[in-house]
C-alpha cells in the first residue's frame, strides 16, 4: 500500500516545521537551518496507549540503590550523586573534547561494580574502541561493545541482556526504521531518543547518549532532545587546554549548573578535586590580575581574572573578552568611565578568565572592574585578595547569593583578604580568618584599592 507522505521543511536546530523553505527560522532565529523532510500521516503511527492509575505520592518509596555510582567522583557530582536507574543522560560537547573517553572510563567502573554494560558505537570501529580501552586501562570483563546504528536492533540487544547501563555513542549516528528522513535529522534524533528513553524507563537501565555539537555550539536538534532527556551535561573547554569542565545544564535529579573539572592526560581524563588550587596555581601578583570566587552548582571555585588595558594604536579601540559575557563587560567599562571617572575611551581592553573556565554569574563584576583598574593604573592588587559582587548601572555594588560559601573556599585556599558587597557583609554570621571589607559603590572600591 502506498503510504501517505507529506513534504515539509524542518529547522534542524529547534524542530520548527514549515510548509516551505525558509532562510531564517521564525522560532529560534537560526539561519539556513531548514532541511526538507517527510512527515508520515498520523494514521500510520497510532499506538496502543496504556492507561495507568494515579498513585498517592506518599505511597512511593525511594531507595538509595536507585542511583549508581560511576566511580568518577566529578561525574557523580554533576549527575547529582550518581546516575539514576532508568534515567537518560545526554552528554554534549565539541568533537575530540573527551566524551567517548569519559564514558568509556565510567563504563569500566559501572561494569566492575554493577554488571554488564553495553557500549554501542556508531562512530568508531570495535578495534578503535579496544585500542582506546587499552590506553585507558579499561579492563572489565563486563563491557560489551556493539557496532550498530539501527535503534531497534540496539534495543533488542539491550533487552536480551541484563544490563546495568547502556551507552550510545552518538545519538546523531543512530536511526530508526520508523522515520524516513536521514540519520542525524531532527525527526530521526527525536524518534530514536524517544525509543531509547522508553527502553530506559521500562527496563530501569540508565542510558547515556553522546551528542555532537554544531559549529554554533548547540547539540544538533538541541531543543527536541533537551525536553526529552532527564539530564543534559555539556563538556566545556578548549581542546588547547588540558582542563575540561563538565556542566549540568538540566538535571531532573540534582542541582543544575553543577560542574565537574577534569584534566586530559595521556591515560584519559583524571579528576581535579581541588579546582581552585589548579586555577590559581600560576597566579602571580602582577597588575591586571584579580581573584574572584564563583559558585557553580553547590561548590565555590576561585578563579583568576586578567585584564590588560593599553593605549590603542587604532582609531577604534579593541575590546576582547574571553570567559566572561561580552555585553556585561562592555557595560562595566561604561560604568567605570561614567561613575568611576576613569577614562578608557582610547584604550584597548582585554579580559581573560584563566584556565578556560566560563563565568556566567554577575558576581564576578567587581573582580573584572578591579582587574581593569589595576591594569589601567599599572599597580598590582594586594596579595591574597579575593573580590566578588555585582555592579549596577549607577556604580552601586549589589549583594549576591552564597557569600559564606565563597568566603569559606577563599579562606580554605589561604586568602588573606576579601572585598565584598557591603550589604552581604552585614549578613555574614560566621567568623572567618580573613579580613573582610564591604563596599557600597565602585568609588569605594577605587578608594580601598588606592589606599
Ligand atoms: P574523545 O573521547 O574521542 O572525544 P569525543 O568523543 O568527545 O569526540 O577524545 C579524544 C581526544 O582526547 C583526542 O584528541 C585525544 C585525547 N586523548 C588523550 O589526550 N588521552 C587519552 O588517554 C585519550 C583516550 C584521548
Ligand atoms: Mg567520540
């Protein structure tokens, strides 16, 4: 029988469907993202719907054994204390950043502790995986490899064994017979991921999906997948740096925005349990360098912010900011000029966060400003000084959350002094063994730094 198919165009970034080709997606604003696809008529896809009864929330019991430890502390932390049975975790990141490496290492631990793990690869041959496994000294007898891209067959294999976890590397390479479009398209990814999710839920097996990132930095078909999965982890960091940051951007089973820090070594990824010490290890007291404390998830991390202010030799001064929000720093520069009376109009300004880390919190405002002032005046900030606080448009310094956590970390690392928002200072209850000064405005900051 001839199937009834409808031609459509679908945005490969967000899944928006249009009857005709469009240059720009009206939903997500992506350019040139529409690809022709076919939509099966609804009648073909009707499935039996099972009706289940509602359950009283108090009658449900949660067992600790519902979480499996991956044996990698930093990964467990990002997952919210291990991976939940029956959950589906998406790990995204640039090619070559270490997704396959991390999951192979986790697979080894899971297999040793809990039994069979199936590692499905649509990207690499089995011998390639074996070669990597040897380098990583992955030795469990319970790891099974499968080179397969048809999702129905992957699930069939997974169902035949009693698995403790399933890894699919990568979601873009798998396809289902039920969707007609090419592997890697939004509809294929969505259908395949849905099937894997149903398997995870019904078998109670955690499923890890590896996802590629497009040039623009989003997982291909990101929105459709982010809705579906329980946890989304992103690998950040430059391939040029040894450090990799694994960040949870969504987590149904733990805090979002938690980070794990890893170092890529000759023997795979190793955990960095004390990131503050690593990020500050090369810190020298030169002008233009300020230390701030950011909170990522449940943990405070100290990082160094560097600024370089130099007279511009071009008519149009250069502004280059790495690791901090570009718009935000531009705004801070404007505040510094207008309220702090520091003339930066003819100066090139560069700001960099050391170690390839990206700061998304406004709490780093005060440190960015301090670094710029320090470089502008060519005077180093005092040794052992940590600075944090949000800066508003009128130059006022605003309170931020989790002050105690930041101060505690600073004092643990051996910092001697802290400059924080005045309103936070009033609310600090504990005593700390470092000298804390509160500032209300950037002018007070300039005064303190000058004295
Ligand atoms: P990989 O896990 O293949 O990346 P992804 O799956 O995210 O594409 O990581 C490969 C990179 O890591 C590659 O550039 C080599 C490097 N690497 C090491 O430095 N040491 C190692 O032990 C391994 C296995 C890889
Ligand atoms: Mg890979």
